[in-house]
C-alpha cells in the first residue's frame, strides 16, 4: 500500500515504544468488519510513510463466525506472507472471543485493545502482563447508527481508540477515513478516541508469552507444502458469541388497542387452525357480547393493525362477528372458593359485562335495570339495521345461562342504592351517561327540536314516521344513527351538521360512508347559532367554523365565525353527547378512582362503564367493567388480580414486521344489502364476511406461529423443533442474529451475554 499523505506534509513520527517490524492481529466476527479494521490500521501507518501489508483470514463462514485479519508494518518492502502468530498489537472486537485462544502467541508488554461494556478492571487478571485499553465501541457505533439492529459494525469506531492507545493525534483519522471513503463514520471514531480507557502493564518480569497454537513462526516463510496448525476446530461455537437468540411474545398492536382487552391475535390464530368453537373459547374469556361488538365496535384494533401499512388492516371486527354467529359455545361456570353476592345497577353493556365476568367465576350477580328489558343503549339506542334485537338476545342468553338474576322495570333510587350496599358483598354502578347536552341557542325550545336518543328509542318501539327536511347536529355514532333512521322513516332529505372536520368525527368511519351512500349530506365545520319558527321549527342558522389551536382532545378547537347560512328544516335532532353526571349517588358519597368513599372510608361500591370513564363506546364499557370486576374481586380477596391477556411490555411496530415475507392480499370486505332496499326498512344493512378466510391475513405480530423461518435461515442448522415451538442449541449458536433478522413477525430477540461470553 502506497503512502496516501500529500508530499507537502511531513510524515508523522512513530510513537515511543513502537519498533519495526510491527505485527498487528485483529480478531472479530463475520459482519463486524474486522478486515476493514486491519485495512484502516494499514492506512494509518502508510500515511506515516511506512510500508504496510494487510489481509484477512476467513473462508465461507457466515455472519457471527470468528474472523482474523493481519497487518504488518516495516520501513522496507514486506515479503513475509504468513499469518501473524506472535502479534505486537492485538485488537479484539468482541469480548466473547476471549473464550477462544485469541491471546495465543502474544508476548508480555504487547498492546491489547478490547471492545467491551465492562470496565478495564474486569480484565485486570486476564491482561496483567499487557498494556491494554477498553472501549465500548459497540455502544458508540449503535449511537451513530453504524450497522443494523442485529449486527453493529464497529471496525471504523475502534480505530479511534487504537490511535489514542498509540499516542497519535486524532487528526490522522480524517485522512485515513477519506482515503477509504469512510468519512461518515469519522464521528464514531472520534468518540472512541475520547472514551477509551487505558491501563498500563500491571506486572513486569520474566513471564513468558502464551504458547502459540501454531507450529510456524513469523520470521520465516513456510513453504507452500508446509503445514501450519490454526485454532482448534473442535470448539463449541457458542463460545464465539456475545449475543444469543431467544423466543418471546411481544404485544400485537391490535391487542394493545382493544378497549375490551380481547386477545385478538390468539383468537384469530385459533380460527385459522382450529375453527370457531376453539376460537370462541378464547374470545369469551374477555368478551361478554361478541355478536354485538362484532357489529357496533369502532374497532380501534383495526386502525392500529400493522397490516394497514402493507395492504389494509385485517377485518377484525367482522371476524369477531363471524365467530359469534357461527359458534354456540358457552363457557362453563367456574366454582368460586368463596362465592360472593353482587348487585349491578344498570343493564347496559357495562352491567352485562360485569355480571358475565362475575358469574363466570362462580359468584352471584343480580342486575337491577330501570327499563323493561336488559340492554340499555344496545336495545333502545342502536337501530335495528345495525344491531338486530335477536342478535342482542343471543348474547344475553349466554350471560343469563350462567345464573345471572335480573330485576327489570324498577329504577334504583339513592335510598335503594344505600340498601343494596348493605345487603350485598359489593355493588357495581353501571348506569351510563346522564342527561344529553343541549345547543344553548335561541329557538332550541321550539317543537320539532329534540334529542336524538329519544327519537331512536321511538323509532324502535313505535315505528316513528318522519317527513320533510331533517337536520342532525353532531358527529358521533348516534348522529349517524339518527340520520340513517330518519331516511328510513320517510325524510325527504337529511343533513348532518358538525363543527369539526370529517376526519375528526368520532363515528365509525365505515358508517359515515354508508350514511352518505344512503343519501345523507355532511356539512362539516358548521355550528348552529340559532333556530327559528313560529309554532314549530322551520329554519336553522349555521355559522362557518375555523380550526383553532388544539384542545385537550388533540383536535383543533372550533372557532365560530360570523359567516352564516340559513337552512330550511322540519325536524332537528340533537346528538351532542351526554353529561357524565352521577346523580344517583347519595350526597355524602364521593367518587374517587372508580370507587365510592364516605369520608375517608372506602365503601363496597364501584363504578364501571361510561358513568365512570366517560369514554362513550360499547367496547370501552365492556372492557372497563371487566377490569373493574377483577379489581373488585382482588380487593375483596375473592380472587387474584388477573393480568390483561395478550399484553407484554413492548408493542410491535410496522417497521418490525418483515413485509417481504408476505403476499399482498387485500382485506376481505363486508357484504351489504342494496342501498335501495336498505332505505325501505330496518333490515340489517351489513351482512358481514362470507367466511373466516380473513383470519389468514393476520401477521400474528410478536407471536410465534411456528412458521419455520428461523429454522430454515439458521446458517448452522442448530435450531430444532420441540413440543412448544423451537429450541436453539446455544452451545453451537454463533449469535449471528440471522434468525432474528429473518423472523417475519418480530417473535424473537437477541439477548446479550456478559463480557466474558457467558449468558447474563
């Protein structure tokens, strides 16, 4: 290699203590860049006007296997072509290699540079006859983004530490890096120059060099026919690694997003392999109303599905519906060690979920419901075209079959609530929201202006008839239900007025689109400012709304302008949400973190669902009630506090999925009755999927499916199938990380070993 310095520059003098000829040996692993490291060392010395020789020693080994590289330095042309057996300088790029004979042939007083996380003191005994230095080049390279997540390349980083160990100025680095086109890695080398920790020889004396594992020397050239013994070949190659692969479950994003706490990946995978009955057995552990939620859930799980970034989210909501519609399974009731008696006030989604979870665990649950039938908003507030009554009753029958008792058509008063708290082991209040919000504008008291929920209830019970032009104010599911119901009841036209953008509407996205297909017109960024009419509403004034600064919800705060428009209308339906009031509670009861207190004393009374959280969806109410039941049982010492199923400490992101391992397969679409037929009555509009094939699209993020990818890609064939998945022969695993890198669904990880190469 010719000198690379410009002729106008004076060569840099050799540091004190370095004599020529100089032999340097680098030990690393395939993928760490050991050969390039040796080339950089050669480039440094060539820049000082010296003759150099550098080459690597490796064959067909894959990533992770031990690799040696050699550099010789002299003042005259170098003719020795042997490997280096007695190095003056030794660089070890991986502490796991200390278990192999890397110190073979190294004489006392030699310079040693080690890449390790442990401090220099950890190697005092091993290197007591040497001048040595330690630097965490891996961490520096990782900070600078050199290499990949499974294999960090440290060759250019450790050169900075080597320069410091020699006592040379770090300015030499730029010229050497520029020569090899590696200027992008220069900051890492400079950090290593700063952070390296150097220790002088701890002991001096007549200690001999460790016996070389080679028969040949470095002074004479061995004939081509000669034999030189290399490192022993019978080592267990697990000693080479400082990382080892392992299998673990990460949290799928759908599981993390599910308000009900369903183990979505588990039930979808069961559907792929075992059918609806086995799937229902998983789903019914957390979900009391699968047929209901399979129709009305807003499905945040689908919004977070990693497949969304590839070819479209898995249609999880409709898979849940298909399972519920094609399975008659009911979970058997457990036997409680000490059965307790619970009163549940409210028979809506939260109350039904709580009663189900209590009865399933062997406790006695009695639901007290003010209406004539159970269901709450499910029965009285969601139209038949979205949730037929027979579907709700099918889910209810499963709950009641567990022995749940009901007291219907009897509202609970504050005095009654106090009595229940004294008669039962505990009371769970699940009364939902309170009174609806109003507009607070002039003319709101006119006939023809009414709340949407009473309208929806009348539609279901009496077959309400509507005519003329209808305006619905609001952007949630109730507003969409009002609009679609009004059309079915005979309205000539329906407009939805909403003060934010379409993207901000909390209604289910698919149902917004369905409402538009049926003829509803959206008027977004509009706010009613007055209503007009003589004996009945005939007009509504709406103002344009501009987007202001984000509010507490993260959405832009509506700023009402003075630009207005007049609309003619015959009926105005308000769907603005409801107040989260707890009017039922006695005056001396105080609500704190889901529980009721009287003064400083906790009462055996809890709240669940919307009256507790105000989250406002059926699925949130179901999940919150289940979690509240588990907490309640634990605090009453009637059962352990069970963990959320399917949840670990890290959610799998789209970037962690190997999309190239999967074929493009667009989502399965729900079937629908024709629009013309839909507007003529209240027959169920969405017919769901025609089969369970959609389950095949699930990536199973973070959960091993035994797809054999790791087994196939292991370069050494040391991954084996076993009863519960796979076994890795860690005694022979080189830690190359190929199995982890190739796993399609992020169900593996690399574990660090300690500085001496063993397991942590």
